[in-house]
């Protein structure tokens, strides 16, 4: 695929907001698309970070922190979107950026899109059920790029799957958080008892400290303002994590992974997993991860569950299971799912 030009990127992002039913950001990004000043500002994001997401999150963060401006009235999560119907939010957005530029620049330059979308646990529940059927239980889990770690606790959330007039629930029925997921296609995913977990750890370059109110606000800022249900899921997941947190090791995941795997007995099932993280890796990093697991499989079998999006599959993401054993790799596609877990189509 040819390299995208800046215009291609912003046009792509407009289409992405339309597909995601996010009219506020659709209107704002359409304005940014033809505004050289704002595109230059967004271009100050770290290499590898999506410029649109970082700019939008930086503005959203300042609003969440209490900045008073007419722009607030367009944000459904802040003021019910009082001025959202029929009025263009872009002039207010640009004025806000110009007024708060000195505060926005460091946020954009240092911002990382370490979103925690717990809706993806609707896919993880089915994926880990498939891993357990193949590898046995209890599972030892290592998550690459967990951010705040909310998806490390996937088994503490209830998921309600719907197909026509049928509903099926997995996970603890008394969980404060229930995730809704529609089943597409003709095949039901494996929805048996939640696999037992022997250990879990996350490997994260930029871990989010949920005890820090400012870092919690950055997580909230990464949620698109039109997606009110996502805010509700996030708040409940934060409360669950803070009540009983999972372990997260800070540092480069590829550097930490060998030692993390070495801590797990070789006769017990090990699964590495990641969601919407490795797509940000360079080709060399992806190859290094693959080779590392191939080498590890000379001593023990390793399973790797992934749910990763790409520009080639906007609006959906494949969930794949790789089995590394005896220096070989076998890959199969388990399912295709919505990027935020709203639906899932089982394929195997």
C-alpha cells in the first residue's frame, strides 16, 4: 500500500469518525482537514502516535480539567451537546486551540493514545475460552501494552451476548460492569465457563497510574465524546481495577517479555495477548516478537491471542490465535469483531 499523504490521513480520519457514529468529531476533523495551522500542531505528536487522536484528546483533556469555553457546549459528555444540532463546532474548536495553545503543545508532544476499551473483553472472553480448550487450565497470561491494565481483568466483567431473541451471559453475574455484544454470522463462539487464571501480568512502556486523577482524565479524554456508553464502561472498570489491581511492569514489552515468560512453569499453559497495540509496532518489532515466541516454543508451547485493527480493515478487527510449538507457528482466525466489542462474528 502506498504511503499516505497528510491529506489522505485526515480524509481517512473523517471517514473513520463517520463510521464510528461520532458527529462531533466528524465536524471538527473536517475543519482540521483544510486548516494548516491545526495540522501543524497535530504534527507535533510523537512519532507513531495518531495525530488526530492526540490533538482531539488534548483538547478534550483540558475541557475535562475544567477549562471554560463555548466549545464545552458541543460535547455530549460534558453538557449534553446543547449546541450540537445543526451548528458547526469547528470555529469554537479552533478558537479554543488558539486560546489554550501553550497548554496544548506539551500535551500533544507527550501524549500517548493508550486507550483502555474494555468493550473488547467481549472478544477476549471467547478467545481465552478457545485457548483453554486447546491448552488446558489454569492459564498464565501476559498482556503486551495494557495501558492502565483494565483488560487484564477481562474475567471480572460480565458479557451479555445477543443473537436475535436469545441472550447468553459469561463472567460473574454480579459484576458491576456488563458488556453488551451482538453475535453476527451463524456460528456461536465458545461460551462455557470462564477459564481459570493462574497468573496475569502486563508489560507497558507508559503505564497509566489510576491513582492519579490527571492520568484518569487522560484516559477519559481518549474516549470520543459522542460515545456515552464507553464512558460508563470506563468508569466501572476503573473502580474494579482500583479495588483489586493487576500487576503491570513498566518498560519495553519486548525487553521484558523473555523474563516474564521465564517466571511461568514450562508445563503450564502460557498465553501472550494484545489488543490494538501491535499495529503501532514497526515491522522490525513485529518480526522480533514473532521470532522471540518461535524460539521460546523450542522449550514450551506458547499461545498468542491478538485483536488488531489496520487501515485495510476499518470498522472491524480480526481476532487471531497463534500456536507456537517446536519452533513452528500455526495461525488461525477465530473471529472478526467491532473495534470496541459491540459485535462479534465467530469464524472457526
